[in-house]
C-alpha cells in the first residue's frame, strides 16, 4: 500500500504563486509515474502535469509555461511550482501515483485546495 500526502495549497491573488508538494510512503517497489490532477467545483477531474519514470514530462495546455512539475526520486516526492495563477486555476489538486508494472495500481492523495482570487 502506498500513501500520498499533499501540502502547499492555499489562497492567493491572481498573478501569484504557490508550490505544491506530495510525499509518497509505504510499499514502493514498482517504478511509477507521478502526476498532479485537479478538480474544480462541478467539473471532472483533469490531468494538470505528469512526471514519468523515464524523465518525460507532460503538461495540460492551460498550464503550459506557468506550472512546472518536478520529482525527487530519492525521496519519492513530486512538486509543482505554479506561477501566474489565474482564478480558473481554482480547484482541489490531487497527487497521483501510477505503477508502471503489474499490478499497475493507482494511488491518490487526499487533495489540497487552491483558491485564486481575482
């Protein structure tokens, strides 16, 4: 079992910055991708950014150039620096860990609220 704990959310004015952190603990024996998803009120959860086990990084179009994901493999942590925040970035942000090899489990953190005021 793997546990994910996020931190770093909060309230910020438009144009401001926040840094999210996620720490994975438990039985981490598989290689895995780590990602950030978000879910705004009344909307579906969506991928924000993914840091793959092989070093590849992907961003959703709305955050390209503003958000930066990074991971510390030695500490099993993933971070996301969010700059130039917009009110439309307001959502609950979830950390995600996806195992690559069988049994290919997927784990989620409890979520952290990010609110951007205009």
